[in-house]
C-alpha cells in the first residue's frame, strides 16, 4: 500500500479515506481482497476508529463491502457503476467543451493547458504513468475551470472514482501517445471555436474505455464483478 503524507489540518478519518481510496483506485488494494482495520491502522499510524469510519464511508460509495462477523473487502470492479459514471462524465465534459468554444479560452488557462499537453508527452516518454495520470486529470479540470463550473467537476469526480479503477488498468494497455494527441486536438479545436469538431473529439476520447473493456476483462478477470 502506498501512503502519502497527511495534509495540514486533515482529520484522521479524512486522511484514512483519501489514502485508502487512492490505493483502491490504483489497485494497490486489489478488488476482492480482505482488509484488516488493525493492519490498516498500523500502516497509517492511526487508531482503529478513524480507519473504521473511513471503511464505512467508502462502503457508501461501493468501494468497500463490509460483512458483519466476516470482515471488510475491496469491492470488485462493477461495469454497471462504470457505465453510469461514464454517461455522466461524457454528458458534462461535452457540455463544458461546447461552453469553452462559445466563451473562448482565457489566456492564463490556455497557457496552462498547452504546457500540460507538453508535460504529458514528456512523462509518457519517461514512462511515468503517475505523472501522466495527474496531468490528464488536470487537463480536464482546467476546462471546467475555464467554463466557470469547477464545482460541477468536483461533484463529478466523486462518482468517477469507479471509472478511475478502469483507467488505472487501461494505462498498461492503451497507447498513451494517442491520449496526448486527443488532448492536443481537443484543445486546438476549442481555441478555433470549432464546436462540432471539439465535441466529436471529446466524445471519442471519453469512450476509449468501451474499446478497452474486452482487453481489460481478459487481462484482469479476477477483478471484474460477474
């Protein structure tokens, strides 16, 4: 399990929830595996109370399954939840893309987005999937920021956590150069105010996971809910 530093003024429960969620998304805590409150508390340097609260919180979003007298287990990857999350994401991201075309991209946001794409290319060439992941997230977040709907992105992100596990699995299977090129083309279409092209590009970009589904299920059958 990978443990990040506790943030200033972050409560013990929030710290435990964040770290466990990150490890579930990135498959450090594998789907179907049993987790022990005591062992997690020791690793996190916390008492069992905040860890128990974190597990209950994660069970509410179906990341953890808690069985009385039996223990807690990391939930299997459920494509029904993923399909719902992706429907929401596609609907919102395409709307944001259209809005950015209509209002334009602020110079400071444009500079950030172009630098972001350059850094994506740098990190995939240096085989750093974690940095690429962070930059990918930040690219889409900046579009929401430019559109003036950053709170919508925050709400969307909470549901997308299930999809993020599929993203983590697909990074080993997809051509990341293609993802960088997608981002570059989407940005340039937005800058040109080409609404239809940018929306079509975003649609294709966001539905890549459907193409990857068969490969993911073949490579990680033990993680998939049947």
